[in-house]
C-alpha cells in the first residue's frame, strides 16, 4: 500500500489539490502497478510563516520582494 506525503505551501485551490492527488495516484498506479484503491495520498499545507529556506521564511521573502505601494510611500514621505 503506497503512501505519498505532499508538503506544500498553503494557498492552493481545492481543485489544484484534487488534481495533484489524482495525478500522483495515477503515476503510482502506472509505475508500480499498485491498485488505485490501495494508494494513499496525504497533503500537508504549511503556512508561509513556517516554511523557510536559508533561514528566511517564505512570508519574509515575499514581503521583501513586494515593492512599496504608493500609499505607503506617501505616508512615510520616502521615494
């Protein structure tokens, strides 16, 4: 009974997760010959604040890569 665990960042739609489950199931069915009904797929959704690369969380990385909005520039007086 194959068991696949997918660890992904949160935020994907239910349709995307369902498609991943179906495609992983099919891949194992084709490659291992395992019956579909015996294949288990578990998705773990990780918050961006709990997923880090090189000591920087994805939340921090995304915040740093987002340019300041016009509103934030106007309120701070920075250009």
